[in-house]
C-alpha cells in the first residue's frame, strides 16, 4: 500500500481516517472514520463537552465524489451522556449534522449547483441523490440568506399577483420598485395576503412608503389604503392594457359572429393583429389590419381606444391626464357597447391611480421582467409543492441591482 495518505481530503477535527477501500468495478469508494480519542466528544444539542460515552454507533454518509468514484463515509461515532442538557445525545461532528446522511460540503455543493440555475432534478441526477435531499439543501442555504424579510431602503413598491398553478392558485409578489428586489411573497391574492406583509413591516418604514404600483385589484388597494394611507396608489399600464386586450378580443369575436361570409373571411385569424402593437407588425399584417379597420367601425373605434389608452400614462401634468381620460371615456361611450361603457366606468373610478402616474413615473417593464424570471424559476424549482421554497428561489433570482449576486 502506498505511503501517501488521503487523510488531508478529510480535514475534519475529532475524527481520523482509519481505512479506505475503492471498488473500481462499481466506481465507489468507502472511507471509514473513527473518533479521534484525543478529543472529548461534544453534545450536538448544546455543544458542551460530554465526558461520559454512552455507546458507540455508526452511520453511512455520502460525501463529495472523489475522482470518478462516488464516496461513502462510514462514520463511527459516539452517543454521550450530556450533563448540561441532561440526556443521551449524539456526538457533535463538524462535517455532518446530527441526523443528516450527507456531509455539509456535499450539501453546499448541491445548493451551489442549484444557485447556478440547474434544476433540482438535474442536480439530483448528477450527484446521484434523492431530489428531496437536493431541494432540502438548496432550501436551507436560501433560508439562511433570504429567509428574513428585509425592509431597508423601501420607498416605492410594486405589488403583483402571479399564477403558480392551474386552477386559480396565486401568490402575491412585493417588489422594491427602485432596486428591483423581490422583498416578499405570500400565498393568495386576498386582502389578508398583503395585510400580512404590511403588518410585519416596522411602522417607521410603513410611514415612509411614498407610492405603490398596483393592478386595479380591490383587495390590494384596500390593504395599501389601510396600512399606508399616505402612499400614492399608481395603476400599472401593463395590467390596464392587458384588461383592455380582453375587451378587444371579446368584441372582435362578437363582430366575427355577426359578420357575413366575406366579413368572416377578413376577420378570421386576426386576433394577434389587434393585440400586437402597430410597430411590431409586418407590412402585410398592417395592410390587413387597415382593411379590417376600414370595414368595421366598431373595431376601428376599439383599436383607436387601445392606442390612446397608452397615451394616458404619458402625461406629466395631472390636469392633462384627467382631460385625456375624459376624452377616452367619451369616445368609448359614444360607441355604446356595454363592455366599453363598463371599461370607461372602471377607468373613471380608478382615475386617481392613473393621474398619480404623473408624479410617480413607475413603469411596467420591471414587473414584466419579474414575470419572465418567475416563469423560468417555475421550471427549475421542483414544482409547487412548497410555496416557501419557490418564494426563496424568486428572491434569490431577483436580489435587486444594489446587492449583486
Ligand atoms: Zn447537551
């Protein structure tokens, strides 16, 4: 046997390598560790020395791969009588937690691979571990870093909901608008969901919140008004346009049903012509859209309203924004379609949040960016069995521009 020692690969105190065995055929290695009897064992609960050994025991622990071999440690260790906490305890070891079956450094490595964007499933396959183990490693590393809600630097917030599962399962996301950091996430999208966030927030921070960007969603609005009455509520163009796109689509379908054969042929498959912005359409698509708009007065009005809706967010002077909004509602009402009438009423009701945009130029691109990132995380975060884990992954992916990752 070579005189070279592999002990340096196991630089842990209170244990020593006494035997190792490599089976080339199965590409596996077994290393046996024994207590270093020069040290008194420590209690894993209180960390105090425990002089009386109760019994000897052993467990098998997975470690980082070694060469091309998977590595299994046979850890001989002791159970002790701890006089400090008064009970039989497992000996404390610095490289593996008392009831874990993988070493800390393997757990750290698994968490690091997850941090770099690999999915739990891929990491589990790569390291030949159970996906549940990999998820637990990643989750505990994330909890240490992102488990506590940080309230520092909050002045302007953006609140949004994300659909996490089919069948109306939502989570609420709170973003620090200025840094882009995801501050908090909670299950659901009720008033109680957002209340829980504000309730835990120190009053001094709460009183300093200047503005909150939202969808026109009553539960969120009520929660913000209750906890931060001084904050300006700003409605987000992205969500308003999305809501209006639904109106356009319904009206377009209705017009399709009413049309004669030629009209149906012209309207068929035109959904995306209406939803895309003019600038993103190909030349032939523009020609087609112009034909449709020339043919159908109602669709022409609806298209104009869609375009003009965006302009309501471009004003800097509240009076002008108000006048433009009144004009929008006038055109919508002139058409007389009940969906347009209802949308006009909604805009009037929430006028304050549109006009507030003149003072707080809060744009939508950040929320859209968050949504796109979240879609990626959905694929790597091992499903949605654990909303807490998902929230931690989102916080890790969106740490804000002030603290680089
Ligand atoms: Zn103890």
